[in-house]
């Protein structure tokens, strides 16, 4: 799967142009999902455009709040996401963990709620540069994966995004990516006693220069693309040539 995460970028015009180009040039492969996660305020607009293309692009949200009935000002719940056609939601992104201080319990609640509403979570995990240099990467990942109970494992996509590589232009060496993905899959296997149906995708400054090497690894099941996905031609090339 190839996932476009626009973060806090975009406008109606930019999204329309992106959908026009991608839907025209992309060669959808049913075994390789194409997922677009625009900013929350543009989800409904994007969903309408995506449905008109009938091209197989799937809509994902960058966030949601787990409580269905809480009167949370500014909140968006899973029922709202379903109502506008979202099939995926990003949960546990490092920026949310850092700036919103999301705990494992909060993340576990979000995972449970999303799955109950048939929205597939893209569950992000990853270590900071300080943690990597201190050889704490695997301990950090184990702790983050605690939010993912055995009953959730095969209902999620796990996205490994080393925090030190997000938006920095830095990227992990392929040997490091394979080592960490192998470790994650082993941890997931221990939770579920099986890796069937479990996808582990990679994110962190994925671009035209490095996507082929990363995606060609049998340890990598897809790509979560940030800044490079803003350019429709770049995203289309990465999708078509992966």
C-alpha cells in the first residue's frame, strides 16, 4: 500500500488538482492500496472528489477522537469519519504523541473504536534520535506496541516512522529498516501467534530517490509518504513504479 499523508498542508484547489492528476495517471493495482489522508477540514470535500473518479483511491483521516458521544469542542469521532467515507485513520503519529501527549491507553481506545467502526487504523510507532543513539529503539517500540492488543493485531496496519527521519530529509539505511521491520513483525507474531494479514509499512522522508530500494525489501509492505506526496506527479510515480 502507498499512503499519502498531507499533514497540515493543502487547500481545496491543491486537493482538486492532486486528485485530477493522480486519478488520471495512476495505475491502480488491487493488491496495492492507494490511500489519501488530507487535513481533517478537507475530508468531506476530498471524499466527494474521490467518489467521482471511481479510480480506487481510498480516503483516510489523519486523526480522530475515540469517544463517540463526548461533547468535545473541535472533536471528530469515528461515526463522522464513516459518514464521509473514510476507510482508514492514522493513529499514534509521533507528532500527536509529542504535541497532544497521547498515552498508550488513549491510543488503545482509539484503535478499539476505529476497528469497531470498520475503519482500518494505520498505527504509527518510532523512536527519536536520542533514543536511537542510546540503543533504546527496540525497547521504545515494544512499549509503543503495548497499545496494540492481540485482538487488534491483524486488523491494523503498523507504520514504522523513525521520528528522526520525519520531514528531515534523513532516512534510515535499508539494512536498519529491514532489521527493525523484522523485529516489529516478530513482536506482532508473538502477540498473535501468526503474521498472516499483518502489514508493516515504512515512513520517514520517503522520496523519489529512495522509495524503490525501501519498497523492494520483502520486510516492507508499503510506504507512508509525507512531504513528497504533496506533489501529484511524484506520488503517482512512486505508486506506479513501486
